[in-house]
C-alpha cells in the first residue's frame, strides 16, 4: 500500500489517479475526502499531518510500504501575515511528523514534494536554468521558507537514520484536479484562464514572461519515476519539463477553441482578474538529473495539455465545483 498525505489536493489526486490506474493500493490521508468525480478503489483516512497521534494510528492500521508526502499550505502574502504559525506547523513540523511515523512503522521509501518557490530572490533573472547543484535557494515567503526547511530536514534525517527519502522540487503545475481546497491560496494562472475562456469571459493578467508550467499528469509521472527508481543517483531532483512558456501562448490556443474568449496583459494590478501567487517569475528548472537518472520524458506539450485538460474538464470539473 502507498500512503499519500494531502492526497485529496491538486497533485495528490494526480498521483493517486496514476497509482490506481496501474493497480497500486492507495491510501489517501487528508482533512477532506477526494472531490466528486474522483473514482477508484482507494481508501481514505481523515487526518492532519500536525496530529502525530493520528498519524501513528493510521500508519499502524494500514502499514504502508511507501509514502508520498504532498500535504502543504501554499500561502500568499496575506496568509503569511495572518497564519505564519499554521504554515510552519503544516509545512515543517508536519513533515517531521510524517518522517518519524514512516520510520517508526517500517516504511521503506518516502517521496517528499518540495517546490520551486523556495528559490525566492535567487531564482529571479538567472541566466541559465536552475540546477540542483549550482543554484542555492534564498526563500522569501513563508511558504518558500518552510518548504525549504522541510526539504533540508528530510535530507538531514534521511542521512542520520539511513532512511530512503527522495525529494522532488515541483515546477509550476496546472491542470487536472486543480480545485479550491483551502490549502492553496490561488489556482494557477493557466487553470484560472482556462475557466474564464470556457465561460466566454476576458482574462486580464500581469506580463510575467515565460514560466516553467508543467501539466499536472506529467508532474505526477515525474513523482512516480522518482518513487519507482530502485536506487537513484541523488536524493534531490528538479521535477519539470526543462522548458518555459508564457500565458499569451496559452491564451492563443484557448482563443482558437473558445471564440468568445478575450485576454490581455496589464501592468495595473487593479485591472487583473488573474494573478499568480508570486508577482515575479522564477527562472525555469533544469531537469538534467530527472532525464539522465530516471529516464523521464513529458507526454504533453502545450497543445496536448489543452486538449486533455478541456476534455477532462467537460466530464469532471462541474462535479468537482459542486462539492467544493
């Protein structure tokens, strides 16, 4: 059995979907069950990663062989100011709780989902793709600070305990199963724009330049590749496609499918109805390690991602929105 903390969230559902499709037993641990429309023979346990006693009971009952630790609060500036303790409790202390429970209950492998947000100022305007070895994070937000601390805790304790922990820093995900859960302050701009396009509205967003957006099923495949590798050469991997694209490129494709859709860029924050969590664009990831060590190759270019996402949305997103 494979346990997914935060399994009812955006990336959790994408990972769970692919695990279930290949026949794995999946246990989702989260504060709420998966949304309407998510199907599969999974198990669900309600719980918070800050509750160590609850974690111990769930691990003891189900005896998972491996864990994907995906639970996190993805906070913006307003929540940073309002709930810094809660962000730290979930993102850092919660990670340590999961690590301790996994070790105590004989888990053989843990994959920790980290984030490109931890680069902060150090990831802005870099002349080459961000590399795991050459570029050091300088996190600025509480999300980035706590996720970097959690990442370092994973690597430190893995070394001290001789425990198999793999860390994947996630590029900027969008697409399938992205929905409001309360743990993420904003949906990704590509998903917000797609919803506006379907409704025939106008999307207004700041000029951000190219960003390493990755379609969620491709990111889930990268996480599974990291999990499945018998002995990866490194403990830390950038999980991305190694390329970047801009929101106008996405809008141009959407406009062909939805003729009533309109869009424009604006430097006036008050005019924008689509805003990213961070006002600045991070330089895109190098995925050199991911490709060389794990044989990763993306399945979705931008056009293929749009085709899959709109097809999926037609059948699922209405049910998701009804529940959340």
